[in-house]
């Protein structure tokens, strides 16, 4: 029997967080500004959500659209923000920075990770824009706290990335492939059986939890549907 699958839901505010937990989410990704694909929320928002729910929270560390960390001043700002968020109660994070060539910006990642003090973190979908996914994984393999990659397998989404996701799941145990594959990015319910068959057991939804679109809140019913699907596949 496969283990229970993890369901992570994007939350923008307390209302989203409460609904996601009520629907059966295991973890939340906290962001703001979805028009920019998710930026860092305020410390006050993080503190409010932390007080409202008791499931795990992962907080985005991303200050501008795109996957560049920015210049040295921008990286210092990321470090400061990470400290502020930790003071607000955050103990898990999401980050990922590439340089202009599509290689991992290792200096920026290492500096921000150092500010996390060993907290668990996800390298987000910047991996789907990387010039070399395998090289990126191996460069990051030994960084403290890295336990998850959020990926669709392709910049275009799970429809195109499914073969890559399945292939990477088969490489678990190799250097750079010990982290959990958290699938998100155009993920649909009909993708779940093939992904579960491949041994993937972590799933991330955003728009799929919001029948009314990003202007509307997370739907308890939508999250419950995903929870039931994942539990059914796990049985």
C-alpha cells in the first residue's frame, strides 16, 4: 500500500488557509500577487495564517516576477525578509533562483538558505526553466533543509512534463534525487493515477482549488475532491 499523498494548496490569506485545511490539505504555500506567479507575503499575513491553522506552512521567498534573485542588494533584502518571516512564525520556505543563462544562482540560493537556519524548504518551479535540470539537482543536493522540488516536469506544465516527472521519480536514491517531487503546474485530477503509479506522492494545487478563479477564495469542496482522489489512489 502506498503512503498517504501530501496535498499542498496555495493560500493568499486567512480565508484561503482555513478553507484549505477544512478540505483536507496537509500543507499550504503562502504567497501574494499571483499575477506575478506568487511573491513573498507580508510578515503580518504569515503570522495571521499561522494563528488560524495548524497545518504546515511554506512561505515564498521571491520579491519580483521571474526567477532571478536580482543584484547583491536584492539578495540582502531576501535575507532580511527571511529573518522577518521567521520571527513571524514561518519555519518552512519556498525559493529558487536562476542566472541569465538558466543555471542555478548558487550564490544567491546559498546566502538565503544560510538565513533559514536549517529550516525545511522547497526549490520551486525555477527548475522547470533551468538549462540543465540534472546539473541543478546535483549542485543543490547537499544544501541544508532542501527536501522538495516543486515541478511540472516542463515549463509548459504537467501535460508535457509527465514523462520527465516519471523518469525523475525512478531515479530516487541517486545523487540529487533524494528530495520529494511535489507536482504542480497545470496539474489535473486525471494526471494523478499515472503519477501515483510512478511512486509520486506529493501534489500542489492553486487554481484547481478555486473554481471562481484567482479573484475568488479557495473552495473547501474543491480541496476535498482532491483529497478524496489522492486517498483513493493511495488505498
